């Protein structure tokens, strides 16, 4: 029985180390996603501002070149959304591993959140819907602005 105790302690220590490392990886992917998303969206908004500023001086140039701005924004939004989905999928794999480790150690940190999400006490789906609306919102707004400018300008 004495030999089992040290090996059980080593296993628990190893699981704790893996748990911490897994949390660090989740933080890493969250941070990476936030930084990339912020920089990308800031660049897109600056690009839109410059495009409106430069192209609004000549209506012919605006009519022919602004659709390229819209296509660029659509592609940027699509790539950003794909980036987010990829990192969210990786984080979900990490969370599942943390749930396994928690079961083995008898911990509840992520298990409580997981249970709240599954029981409907904590909403998770609206975040995904808001992100989709956000990524679609800017291109749709630009298309509408372009059509309004064409019709009224």
C-alpha cells in the first residue's frame, strides 16, 4: 500500500501540472484571438475610412472602386471568423481535457461552468450568434451604404 500512495501522488501532481498547462494554452488562444481580431478590425475600419475619404472626391472612382473595398471587408471578416472558429475548436478540446482531469482529481472549476451551460443556466449560443452578426454586419452595412449612395448620389 505504501508503493501505491507515492505513485498516486505522482499521478495527481502530473494531472495538476497538465491542468495548469491546459489552462495556460486556453489563455494563449484567447489572447491570440483577441489580439488578431482587434488588429484586423482596426485595420479594416481604418481602410474603410481611407476609402471613403479618398474615393468620395470623385463619384466615378467611387462607383467603380468601392465594390473592391466591400469585397476586401467581406474576405477579412470571413478570415477573422474562420480564425475565431479554429481557435474556439482548439479551446473546446482543451476544456474537454480539463473536464476529464477534474473528474480524476475531484475538482469542479470547469465542471460547474460546463454543467451550467448544458442545463441552460448560462447562455453560450448568443455569443456565437452575436459574433456572426458582427462579422456580417459591417459588409452588409457597406453594401447598403453603397446602394444608397448610388441611388441618392
